[in-house]
């Protein structure tokens, strides 16, 4: 079965507020793999791979983020990626 992978770019106050770690926690709750990484332009890139309904639930969470964050936009794109074995922070 080919897993569903989605890449999301999250804009707002999302660096230095625990966004990546909280994204990882949400993804692991949903049994997803992928990554969360800070980008040089201040956004966070999140790759989510797994069951589509679980990916959709985490994407909805990305619009809120952890309490200290302030998300202003989430841009998503379905990607053909080889799903990683874990959820990595970088």
C-alpha cells in the first residue's frame, strides 16, 4: 500500500515556541512518520506520511499549534515521498 504524504509549510510565530516538538508529538499520536524542520525564512516545514485521515487531523492541528505559537497560514501540498521510518526533528 502506498502511503499518503503531505508537506505543510506553517507561517507565523512558529520558531522558538516548541512548534516542531509539538508537531512530532501530534504526528506520533496518529502513528505518522515524517519530519519537522525550521526554514531560514521563519516558517516550519512539516512532512506527514501515513493514513490520510490521520494526516488530515494533524494538518488541522497545525493551524492551532502549541499555546506559545501564533499560526497565520498553513500551505499544503501532496508529495510523492518515500515515507521515513520515524518522525524526525531538524
